[in-house]
C-alpha cells in the first residue's frame, strides 16, 4: 500500500511495527505487561484492512472480557468508522461460542441434548440447580455427615455443590469436544481425587458417584433445554468437530483470527482456535492467526488454562509459527517495573522502561482490614488532592471477594464513589434476574430453570410440597406437569401459543382444591405473558411482566431475606473458585450496602425496561452475540430471536447495564486481581498483602505450581500501576513484601503506631491484640463472639473472634505456620 495505508503504524515503535506488519500465516507476539500487545493487536486489525484489503467481516478478534471487546470496538470505530468497525466479530470465546450455537445448534449430535432456542444457565443458575440436586438426592448422606443444624446442612449442600460443579467445569474445559459429553466417569473420578482432601472432610460417597452427578446435572440442564457457560465452549467444539456444514460455514466467514491474552486459554479454547484457524487453510494463503500473550501473566491455571500452549504445543500445531517480541514498557514508571520484577524473580522477561522514575513505592503496615480500608480511603483522597489523580484512575485490587467488604465500608464512610468490577452486576441483581426469568418463561415454558426461580416469586402459595407433587407428575419436570399439551416441550416451535390451557387433573396430581386454584392462576399468568411477548415490543412486554406479576408488591418483604443468598454461599472467602467470577464480566455497580427498598427495585426494573427499549431501537441487542451469517438454520421467528439475543447478552453480562456504570464513571475501581488483567491505572492499591491471602495457602503436592501462579498474580497486579503503587499488610506480611524490601526497590514505609516489630513467633499475640482492638472498636458485635481454640506450643490457646471472616484466615495461618515455634 501507499503512505495513506500506513496510518495504523503511526506512533508505534520499530518492534511494534514489525509485529503489526508480520506476514499472514501464524504469528505469536510474546511480551511483558505494558509492552503494547493489545495495542499491537488492534493495529493489526487495521493493518489487515488497510494494507491487505481484508474485508472487516472476515476478521474475528477474541478478547478476554466483554469490557476489552467494547474498548477494542471503540478504538476501531475511531479508525475505521462505525460501519466498518461493526463488521468484525469482537468478543470473548464464550460470546463466539454462543453466537455459533445459536445459529447451528440443530447440527449438534443428538447426544448433546441441546436444542435450538436453548437458554444459557449462568453461574447462579448452575449453582442453584446443583444445590437442588445435592439436596434432593443426597439428603440422607447429608444427615449422616454429621451436620445437625439446618444452617450447617445448607453449608454442606453449598460446599458439595461447589466441589461437584467445579470438577465438572474443569472436565468440560480440559477434555475438548464430544468426549467431554459422554460423562467419562474415570476422568471425573480422577479429577475429584485430586481434590481429595476437601472431599474426605464431608463425604466420600460423592467422590465415588461423580460420573453419576455429572449425568444428573446434564439431564437437569437438558430438561430445561439449557447450556451452562462451559457448554458454550465445549458444545461449540463438538459442533465444529461433528458438523461439516458448520465447519464450512465458519471457514467461509472467518479468514483472520486474533486472540489477546492467549496465555490464559484452556484446552477447550485452544481446540476452538485450531478449528477456527486450521493449519492447512493457513498454509494455503490469504488467511492468518495472530496471537498475543505473556506466560509471566498466566493466572488462570486453577481454571484449566495451559500456558504451555504458548510454546512447543503451538509450534507443533503450527509449524510456520513466527514468534515476535516487544521489549519496551510504556505503562509503568521504572520504579514500579523494578518492584514487579522483584516479585517475579530474575527469570522474568526483562522490560525496558520507557518512563522515568516515579513516586516511591508505598508500604503500609496496619492492624487489620478495618484500618486498612480506612488508610486506602485516606490515601485515595490524598492522591486526588495532591496529585490530581481522578477517581477513575484508581484501582484497589484484592485477592478474594471477602476482602472487599472492609474496603467498601471505608469508601462509603469517606464518600468516595466506587464500582466493583467482576462483582455482582446489574444483570445479576435478584430483581433483574427474576424479571428476566419471567421473560425466559414467556419465551419458552420448558425453561425449568426460569420456572423454578419464579414460580413462587412473588409468593403465591406454591411451596415445596406442591412443587414436589408437580415434579413427580412431570417425571422430574415441573414444566412438563404444568404445560403438557399446549406447548411443545421437545421441539423448537417458539412462535405458537395455545389460546387456552385445559385444566390440570388435580386428582391425579394430588392437589387440594385451594392449591389447584393457585396453580391454575399461575398457568394463566404464564400463558398471558407468553401471549404478551408475542404481541408487543420487548420493552413493553417487560413492563407488562413487572405489572402483571405484581412483582413490586411482593418483592419488598422478600428482598431483605434472600437477596444474594446463592452467591454468598459460593464466596465464603476462599480464593476465587469456579463461581460467577469465572466468566469475565463487565463492570458493575458496587452498592453492596445499598438498601433494597421498593424504590431501588422500581428504579432498577425501570432501567431494565429502558435498556430493552434502547436495544430494540438500535436493532442490535448485545454486542458479542453476533449474527455470524452461518445460514445453517432457517425458519426461525425473527422477533423472538431478538428476544433470545437480548437474553443472551444479559446472560453473558455483555449488555449495557442500565446506565449504572456510566453514572459512576468517576469512580474508584474495586476489583479482584484476576479481573484486573489487561487494564491499567494511574494508582493501584493492593490491600491484604498477608501470608495466606497472597500467596494463598499452599496446596499439597503440586510442586510449587500454585505458589508460582500466586507470584504471577502479584506480578499482574503490580504491573497495572502507571505511577502510584501502595501495598498494605498486617499481622503476617506476605513473603512478597519481604522480597520487595530485600530487592532494594525505592520504598516509603509506614507502620501502624501500635504494631511492634513482628517476628513470626509473636504473631499469635498480635492476633489476640488485634481481636481485642476489634472488640473495643465494635462493641455492638461483642455479644456473640466465636471462639477459636488452637493448640499452640502444646497449650490450648483460645482466641475469641468477633469477626470471624476478618481474622480467621490470618489466625489459621498462624496456627498452620508457626505452631512448631514455642513461645
Ligand atoms: P498487558 O500485558 O498488561 O495486557 P499490553 O502489552 O497489552 O499489557 P497495552 O495495554 O497494549 O500493553 O499498552 C500499555 C500502555 O502503553 C497503553 O496505555 C498503550 O496505549 C501504551 N503504549 C503502547 N505502545 C505505545 C507506544 N509505542 N507509544 C506510546 N504509548 C504506547
Ligand atoms: Mg493487553
């Protein structure tokens, strides 16, 4: 091309230009944080369009989060104009998978049991489903496991469900394709045994029955015609492996595949890459595969990511692979880079800082989480006042969700606006989920997940006993019992609704006259909603749902008691596990403390209606669920497809969020370290740099792999900062802090006045003192202390713990680590 086609190379370094302009075929850019990998990837798209005359339509760029996808599209819009920028597929692996399945699910082998019009069960729905399975099928075992109180039983159920789900998830993410769907018991058993320590605590029966659990779970999904998040990947792989037609359609559509954050792809995603860009097609000519990544930033090993794919594996699969590298860092001050490198160790990739020295690293030692939150808030105010750092350029990065509470409380006290990234988003709010469940039900009454969620919300007297009767009558499916003849439960005919439903046979169902009346009222309601959805625009239908269900009247009392319950169960303060956080998600509001009043409910549901209205106007509901033009399926009802697409983007957290995030544009970001990947901020705070938190407690027999991953996680966290970096610790400072101190990085240190020089053998005293201070600070909580009994040096020491989750981790750590030391 001429000089006008070189725009995309402007402002890039020589190395970066070389990467952007690498010939077609397979390229891999391996480079450290802040070296411009993502920027290069975006320029590469422009390069393809401008220098190679590639049709934007034939490009697929895969990002790690929907947020990254949105940013990428914005930047493309800037360069290419809105029309051309809308054509490439830009989204996550999950978004791509869902788009493909939507358009070709009829091509799936029968064994997959997912039919056209399927719904997506998000993390909460999957958890609820698994908990129900555990409860109903293992009830006896749970009682036998020694759990006495109902709270204890509930915890046991939640824990079992979590273990089983994460084993299933690991399997789906590590055995690509059809094999994964056959419920291979041996594989599952092996996976479960690797987590054996946790299992034996509760119940060994579960381990032996894993294959059975898998099938129960799969059946339960199939009954609702639902796919979970992992299915979006594994079913897509299956689809492409099994269907020639789908493969051809896909290869007609996409000629150029680009993947950001490649180091964190798991086996199933890698398989998908190979299916998207088969090596023989690349060798033939005008096609390309462009991958960027950094093995030093691989932090999703716990979710099955295999960073090794960056190396030999890729070279074997793509013999023509060209490896490029970038050596300059444009993001961080040299001070920050030196610190980050000290944590990762000398083997880490060396980066040339392009920025000069910055402010010194700050290291604060405090008494505990409360003081920590307070200090963070004050420091944020200081940065704002003294350095003019806007709130949106400040991030607080935590290792676990449990840490956010103290931080949020402090930010609220100081009236600092904040949002929680990767936290409970607009789309995961109870009321939003409830109304969407009604929508799903109106669209497809066999959606048992949705049906169960709202059949008694608001309360209409359809309790567990009634549901059990209906379930028995429908052979495990309430939907089948309620809507037998009128709606086809097996086919995919969504467009038809019977005008009336024949009454149920209440005698056969064993229902009393009063209950039967309530059931009939619910059926009539469902029928009415289905009809409404087919006769009015989506946003009107949503408003109608809120109205017709009496949701706001009923929600007031219910909101207080069970809001966020499912998630609370799955986030018991451990390192992030396979829960809602798994799916990279968009930003969300962090009003954890907001009162769930009828006013807020009404406001949020109003926002939901508004989002739907705007989506309808734009004609494009969710960004990453795209029409791939595969043309494998036909004869679908277009308007209902639009509703489906709207629900899809909500499920993927990819839809705009009712303006909540926009309203908080000038807000501090509170985020887990994992969710901060790829992002950058002028100022970064890392609270809770405490042994047992970062790094989290070591697992046995993993040869130090977990610790290495924790190291990389710390490295990722520190390299998010451009200028200001503050680390906070208490009790037992993380070994990473020690390493920073030893490395001679420029440090500015403060110690809490009360804290004495810590030596490990004194730490339990510090813990006791800390707990005393908590008691003084929070007299209102002193009425019900928990007592922790620990065997220290042969004596039974008793710790009284007022805020168990605050102190348990460090206390436990002290017990684990320092027992041998006599004091
Ligand atoms: P990470 O590994 O953390 O995802 P990355 O390698 O993707 O980092 P980018 O986010 O692309 O890095 O770039 C880091 C920052 O450096 C961005 O603000 C980007 O705009 C800036 N940058 C990249 N290249 C240049 C350049 N040649 N000149 C000036 N700034 C640059
Ligand atoms: Mg990046």
